[in-house]
C-alpha cells in the first residue's frame, strides 16, 4: 500500500514538473516571438526607409485588391484586412529577337554549320530556364499580336501574315494589350525598337496601346545603318518622326540605337515603380547589314568554316547574319549589366524570345527543325525562348522546361504570374495560359495543344462546304520535324 502511495506521489510530482516546464517553455517562446516581431518591425522599418533604392522590398499589403494598387511603393498599403508579406512587383524586361533561327544561339549546340557566338544569351539560358517546347507564330505581326493580347491571331484578323506599310489595319483597337494591363498595375511601360502592329492612324500607335514612350520603327523593317525605308526616315519617337539620327554623321546602327535608349530608360527609371521594358530588336532580320566589328570576330575565330561556307556561296550572307546576331547578343549583355548597375536586376524577370524561325539559306539556321520563317513546320514556329531572374528558385535555375508553351501565354504569365494582376476581368477571353508555375516551380504545363492557325483564304470546296472543316487545327503532335 505504502509502495503504491509513493508511486502516486512520484507520478503527481512528475506531472507538476512537466506542467511547470511547459509553462516556462511557453512563456519563453512567447517572449522570443515578441522579440522576433520587434526585430522584424525594426528590419521592416529600415527596408521601408530605403524603399527607393533597394531592389527587394518587403511591404505589407492586402492580398485582395492588389489589381488596383499603383506601383509597388508602400504608399498604397492599406491597414485593413489580412496582412501578408509579399515582394514588390518585379520589373519585367522583355527582349524580342527578329527572325532568329532555332540553331542560331550558342546554347543550342553550334551544330550543322551554325557558329553562332552568343555568350550573353547563353549565360542567361544556362543560369535561367530554357523553354524547349515553346511556340510562336510563323511571322512577325501575328506573333507580336498574340504576345501583346494573349489571344490567337485568328481572333485578331491577323492570322494571314504581316501588316504591310500601306495596310489600313492594325492590332484591333478593342483588344486590351499587355502593356495596358501592366500600366494599370502601376508599371512604367516603355517600348523600344520594332512595332509592326500597324500605324495607319494615331490610335494604332504604341503610345495609344499602353506604352508611355516609344522609339523605333513602326513597320516591319528598315535599314539597320540609318533606319530608312525606300530612302525615307522610318524612325519615330512616340508619335512623331525622329530626325536626330538622320544626318550621316549621326547615324547609329539599329541594335546600338535601341540599346542606348533601353539603357537610358533603365538608368533614369525610378526603381520604386515596377518597369516594363519591351525591347524589340530588328536584328537579325533583313536587310543583312552587319557592322564590320561584328563580322570579323567570326572570320577570325572560324577561318576553316568560312572557307568551307565560301565554297557553298553563302558565306557572305551567313557572315552578315551572324554579325547581326552578334550585335543582338552585345545588346543583351549591355542591358543585363545596366540592370545590375542600376540595382534593379535582383528584382527583375527577363524574357528573351524570337518572334519566328530563321529565314534559312544562311540567314537563319533552324536545324534540326524542318522548315523556316513563314511555315507552320517547326522551323517556322518553334522558337528560342528563355527566362532568367534572380527571383527564380534555385531548383529551377539552369533547367530545361519541356512544358508546352505558346507566345500567347506571356500575357497571363506576366500579368497574373509575375505582376499579381487579373486577366479574367470581363474583357475578351484569353487563349494564353499562366505558365509562371511551370517556369518558376517546374509544375506541369496546363497547355496540351496549340491552335497554330486557321486558314481563311482561298478555301477549298471542302472548306466552303463546312466552315468547321476548314479549320487548320494543328495539334502539336501533328507537326512532323
Ligand atoms: Ca520576324
């Protein structure tokens, strides 16, 4: 009996000791929590105090209603509702290459006659996410239209081909553009380079389609040397002809001119506001005008290949084309370094893409893909594409993403995935899908098929018989290489 009593006493003491330890531990953890919160407040205050200069700004915001927030600065922070910690909206730098062949970047292997030397683009590819199942449209205008609207060209009346100089059409005015959405989300929006979405009337111009500023050419191409077309100045700043570079002594090569303006925009940008820079190079699109400094590197590094290619009578064209590619790569390097120097690289998402495949015959190498620019074979529509950002998690850095993606996906990917906005807001329905989880987390792509085009011209008898049968609905797996 005594033994049982002692045992009960021992158990009771043990329970009391455990309870005491629990209380002390709880109080200790509470004090630590308060201490942590205080420390966070101090850190948060310091971060907020230098919000204009730091690229990673943590701020309190409301999880709902971010669509209407203007910019990323703390002035928009409300003190009501659930408080969560989110990073500010990242800067978005979107670089478009024109007619860049699939095999004309170094990271695709430099095989089958390609000696493309693109160290800057390669560096972004190897330290970012390479998009290797990524499709665009076969020509300039349809790709750019799809990019800026998130919709298939057939919905825009732009499925047939490019908008030419004398055409009265342009990107339909009832469409909401990517730049308009990002502007409404607080972004500073700037376009530099080639537009090619129509300019028959002021409403068609970039500055009426969501961009605060524009410098470049409105048509599909001009001379690289002096930005003329048929000896007429083709360069515009905003909505007026730009004459600053029209004298021979002031000519600036197109890639360098656009890079200069991109650098100016980045350097003068207020980093507390998110930036959307659309840098749309004309390189390496025709005319095949390459400055000698961009050509000679290839000839010195690969004399044997040049000799071999000379025998095939394509050396001159290929040399000039690769010179244009080199000028493009130099631009990518300069822009990336400028973003770092400006202190905003760590909060930037950079996209690099071609608008369609290379032209072939020396001016673009799409190996191992069949076809060329203008074709619905993969050589025309499977494009070079990559995303690089210090915001990407380590586990996806340097990876290849084989999820199916179409150029229309950039609209919801950037608006919803990167900028935290909404696209399902009563406007015209999108064909694009948000692939940011696929790019940033490696999630499965939500896309299983792409509508590459619907042929509406010169319908056959069968096509006239049934409109539905005229649809050239090409599933990805129907295209043979
Ligand atoms: Ca193009």
